[in-house]
């Protein structure tokens, strides 16, 4: 069978190959653009044209009932108008909600989909990961928390104040009837028994603790995804470009990073909060804008070692552009460090939000930290108000640390082998 002979080295037009600067989008990027661009356009439309005092449901209802005529039937048929009200919701997305959805889609397309597209690699990493049993249990816990935070608010109402239902004990718990506003359960021997109407009890104001935890999981997910995403984008970009550029560019970028690291972020947050009031968006913006310095330094140190490898030098000699070299060679070879850094960043932001909420400096949202602060004065006779969110927060932080260690071992098995050899020599 005749075969086509390959081109000789001196017959190849290397200049043409070097000048080929077309950007070839991967299927992941195309899917991300197709789904994210409409969301961005919807956010811009909401910002520019929709009155913030009206909910999306009210907008659709007014259009369908008063202006669109035949479209009303279509909206009712597909269930757009009744969808949110069916769950007892008045859906009015905020900028944080839009950004949260975008970061979720990026996570799906660039992490979940990548793992699905590379089954052999995924199988190997999972084999290494599951050797750490606590990490597997932690991953299950984080998965449950993610499902609760994403789906729970659609089925479980947001905790509302009801003073008459204050200090209801959890199921299988009892409290002195004198401390409960109105006992909803049975009263036996002067003790108010808990009921399944409030499985985890209520606060002094009568807010459901379980509802607080469910909606607090959503707040924690928003912080975890949005702040970590912004910090990683800024830190990885800064660190990689600084390491690859070198010279005065590296020096200038690192000195700017030093300024970011030394900036009193908490004082700035308190000052801006005093002027504009506290909000979750404000927390995300400030701590994302000043929280990427450590990531930049960490990624820079990894990228510096990769930039000196022989394959990077060969890429430069072949005429590849700086963008292509950084995007296709430097960044992928520092991916393991980036992923590990993510698992270490996230619990830090969750703890910080809880601390600010406990000090009454956080946003007015149903977060776990706010619930802990609510039960501080009642801990003597109503400890469940503090214990429930405190245990959930503790388990979440612990789970992130276990998962981070396991991911580091799975992506860098050589490090574990070296540690084992060092321990054996000692």
C-alpha cells in the first residue's frame, strides 16, 4: 500500500506555522460562551431596563396580562409565570446571583466536563484520591452541601420572623416551658417538647434554624465559588505573566503584589461598610480584589520552575507566541498547584465571613455566622441555635482541608513518595 511521505524538515514552511495565530476554541469554551453570554445579556438588561423594585415574576405577569395578549397563553402553557410562585418564591436575581450562576457554569465546563472528557485520567486520579478515606467522606459531605445549597431554597422557605414561635426546641429535645414563647409541642412536667415542624428548633425571633442552615449553605456556596474564582483568575494571571516575562516586568508586578498583600483589607471593608452599608456583594468585591496576592506569589514560584524546563525553551525556539506558550504549556503544568490552592482558599473566606457576621459586621443575609451570632445570648438554655450552624461550619472547613490534601497527593504522587522515603530514613 502506498503511503504519503512526510515533508522533509527543510521543506516545511516554519514561518507560516509560527505566524499562525488563529485562536482555536475548544468545545468547552464554545459551550461556556453559548450559555454564559445570554446570562450576561440578561444581567445587563436587568440592570439597565428592569426596575429593581419589581420582581421578575411581576414583570412577566404585567407583560402577559396587559400588553402581550396571545403571549400570555404561551407563558401560562410553559409555566413561566407559575414556576417561581409554585415554590413560594419571588425571584428577583441580584448581581451576586448572576455571577454565581456564571461561576457554576465555568466550574462545570472546565472541571466536571474535563474530567468526563478524559476518563482514563479521571480514573487514575480517583484511584489515588480514594486512598484517603476521610477525604472521600469529606467529598460526599461537600456534595450534599452543594445539593442542599443549590436546590434547597426552592423547596424550603426562607426563615421568617415569628415571635410567637420563639425558642422552640429541636425534635427529641426539651426546654423549660418558661423559656419558650408559645410551646408548639407537648408540655410534660413543665418542659416543652420539640416538634417536627421545626426539626432543629427556632431562634429567639422564631426563625427556623433548619431554614437558616439551608439558605446559609447557598450563601457559603456563593462565597466559595465567586470569591475563589475571582481570586484564582487574578492570582494565576498575575503570577504566570510575572514569572514568564521576568526582568523589570516581574519586579514591577511583584512589588504591586507586595502592596496588595500589605493592604489592610479589613479596615477598608469596615470603612466602606460604614459609608455604603454591608452587603454580600461588597464582601465579595473587596476580599476578591485584595485576596489574590498570596495566590500570585504561589503560582509565580511554580511557573518559574516550569518556565526553565527544556520543553518551554523548545517552544520558544519554534516561534510560538507568548500567549500560546503561557496558555498551552506554562499554565497547564501549574494546574495541580492552582487546584490545590483553591481548596485552601475557600475555607479561609468562609471562616472570615462567619467571623464578620458574628461581630455584626457582615451582610444582612441568612448565613451560618449570623445564626451563630443570633444564638450567642441564648446559649445557656437554647444551645441548638449555636451548635447546629457551628457543627455544619466546622465540618465544611474540615472537609475542604481533607479534600485539598487528597487532591495534592493525587496530582503529585511523587511528593507523597518522597515524604514516605524521608519518614522511613528518619
